C-alpha cells in the first residue's frame, strides 16, 4: 500500500470518527431531560425555541423548601381574600362524559392552586418558575413562525380527552395540554374536559381586593391561545418554565 493511500485512509477515518462523535453529542443534547419537585414527582421537559417547559401541570403539594401546603376540603374558604390561606386541590377527574376509556388517576390534570399559594413564589422547583404572560407570548410567537400560525392552541392541546364542544387538539409538538378546568371562588373544581387554564405570575397592580385580577392563558374551543384577566378568587393549574 502506498504512503499516499495510507494517509488518505487515515484522513477519512478521522473524518468519520469526528462526525460520529459530533452526532452523538447532538443526540445527547436533544434527549428529554427531567425535573423533580419537592414531592418527588418527576416531569419530562421539552425545549421549544429558547424555552424549556414542563410537559405536565405542576403536582407538588409542598413548597420547594419542603413546607407542606394545605389541601382544600369542602367547607374551607378558597378565594376568601381576608383569609390569606395558601391552598391546593386536585382537578375534577370524574369523567362524567365518559371521554376517557379508563379510570383517571387523581392527579391526572395536576394540582390547582389559589392566589395565596402562588404569591409565595415557592411552588416551582428550584431553577424553574411560574411563567409570565410574556413567556406564553414568546412561545406563541415561536410556533407562529415555525409552521403553526393561527393554530397554536390546536398544536398545544392533547389529541384526546376533550369534550366534543371544545374539540381535541393535534398535540403536534407533544406539549400535552389537558382540559384541567378551573376552581371556582367557592372552591368547586369545574369545567374539566372542556377548558385548559394556566396561571401566570402577572397580577394587576393596586390594592388586593375582589376586583384584583391575574392573567390567565387558556386553551378552549378555538385554534389560538386566549388570554384573560381573571379574578384572583379563582384557581387553576401551573405549567412551569425553566429559568434562562
């Protein structure tokens, strides 16, 4: 074998090795990562543009310092502003319309939190946070620019489990937005199977009273995200985002 041929083979081998190593690195970076909350619940995550989101609604019943939250039970105040009690409860999973052909676990939709629990700033795991409205706007803008223009909500909704009135989504990016419903001011879990409600960290400025609102993001019966100013006496779910 000539010296020139040997050098050529060595060069090609090095090129193939470098490309395989590079591909391995890329695949490793793209593998799903997880995050664990104070209860030990493990969440898969997804990278969308420059953001990293949980793929489930938050389920923790403890703050990130290990302090337990109080679970709401019938007869307790949920949205009573003078009460100032931090509460959580589970969304309604009775599946009254028999949409899901299996018994749903109690935490299927995640936990639902009241205003006072959110305002502690200790619900999200360390390194994560409750998203702001702007975080959702960034997500929406990215999807609009990458093949889902005018259909962001449809792409984010799960492809099963929704009522006929609201309609299933396509779950095109695997975000698995479930119809968790919301918590009424009196504490009743309602509208599961029909609407997905996510809380943001944005609260209207001024004195806290029954007119104070928090910004919500919803998936409902249309193809686009719906933003609303909703009374802080109500409760809903949280989909956490990783700090940059």
